[in-house]
């Protein structure tokens, strides 16, 4: 997968909401980050499906009854996670309904990496059943479609501004944040809710397992399976969840006395163009350089893409070395704790970084038992430290 989801803390500020494998709100996530607590568990569902990889980063939350039934009937799990995250973000940002609802200056950009394979498979299976179309039902389309996340949030939150989804694999929700910034820079919006969600199911995971991209050696010790930069890593751990940030024009935020977590001062988005699954790293170099162009403050920390794949981790570190030389900032890979939530990863990791910044610490890269020799010399953090 691409490692072009570089996003540095422009003229906009943001507030986070999150549902992830390491917590269902800011407080739970913060505690997990501080403690280096893994969210990876054994999956009976993946085992029963006949998969080689039987671990995942699942959300530990019963969502039954958390959303009005007339709203949730349209939603996949990805939309549910994004909805719950948006509720948190609205509350955390102190946004009153009269500020963001029915306001053409307030928009929403949110997506998922894979839509909903669960409901795509369900729809096809139902169609082949004796009941045919009646078994499919009227609500599968909004659950299965790639734009389901933004569609299912815009109506209940009464969004009148821009409203669309982006689907760009691992970079999805980072691109959503970047697009939100650009909408504000262009003067088209004052506030944009940006982020995304990803469901977690065997229908999604089997595709990556067939590719050989998932970890298979640590089914008996799931908390050890995601091990970015460790010499014995063998693939990524698939995960689910959601995240949402409130991106707001700076003067607009200051005028209402908002608590500001960070300013976004740079954004980059590029393509590598070398290979479908094994990037050269050149695109990541240009992406980081683009994000840092014109930024005169030092870069103190990088939350790396770091998925725990043998090739991808090393390529990304090579790109970081090319950009920063001997002055590399501290690096850690939170996916070692969380797994890889695909389309939700960009926004979730932006939130992890915001929480570290807010509370003055750097979360560790856990499970580095034997550092890959190609990672030696990098400023990776395998322990808690003060920022």
C-alpha cells in the first residue's frame, strides 16, 4: 500500500473523535498509547472462514442502540464507527447545532478504503436465494456503496456544505483531511468534518490474506503479531474502526473561543507509480517534501505508516532518511498497537499524534524484540518518552 499519507500539523485547526482497536474515545485511546497496550486479538471469525491469518484489531464496542434505528438501518459498520466518532468530535469541538447544522459553510469529507465487502457479498448471496430481490432489501445499497460513509453522516448531522467520500486505500482519511484543508484555503468552507471508517470482516480480510500481506505466524500470540521494524515481522494485522476531526478556519475557531489542538501547516499527496504493492519510496519522498514546503518550524516527530510488512517498512524508512538525512525526527509506528485500519488509518493516526502533542509524550513502537538491521540508525521509539 502507498505510504503517501503524510499530514503535518495550515490555516486550519482540528478536534478529534475516535473509535479504534485501542479505545472507543479519546480517554481510552490516550491510556493505551501511554501504556503501549496492544488492541490485537484472536479472531474466531477469521479462523472459521479458513484464513491463514487469524488475528485482527477489532473494536471492542457493542454498538447496538447507540444510534437511532431509523438512522442506523442505512449504515455499514464503517459508517457506524464514523458516526460515533463524529458525535465525539462535535462535542469535543464545542459546536452548537446552530453553528454547524443547515449551514452551507460547513461540509463533510469522509470515506472508507473498501466500502463494505460484507454487504456486497450479502447482496449477491441474497439475490441467489429463493427470495431473490426481496431478500436483498432496500437498505443494502447505502451500506455497500463506496460513498456510504459520507452519505450516512450528512443527513443526520444536517450537513449543507460539501459532502463527498474519498476512497484511496490506506491514505483515504488522510486525503479527506487534506481536502478539507484545501476547501477552507479556497474560501469555500469555514468548517469541514473530515475522516472515515472501515469495517472489519472476513469478506475484507480474505483478499489481503490471499495476497500474502497479512501476518500468519502469531495467531497464538495475537498481541505480538503487529511488529513494525522487528526483524521477524511477517505482514500487517487488519483492523477496523473510525475517526473524525473538525477542520476549522483559524480565525473562525479563535472567534468562538475554541480549544485548538494543533494548526495544520502543510499537506502533501503524491503517487509512487512504481508498483501496485511494492512502492519504490520515491513518491513518499516527494510527498513529505511537499508537506514541509514553506514550513519553517522543526519536525519533532513522525508517526510512520509502518504497517509491519517486510518490504514496506524498510522502503518508508529509506524515504525518511532521504528527506531528513542525519537529522531524522523521532519515529514511532502506532500500528504495532492498533493494526492497520486501512481507510480509517490516516485520521486515527492524526488523532494519535494530536493526543501525544497535547499531552507531551511519544507512544512506543511495541514488539521490537530484534530490530531489523535495515532499521538501525533510525530514531524509532520503542519506549515511552517525553516529547
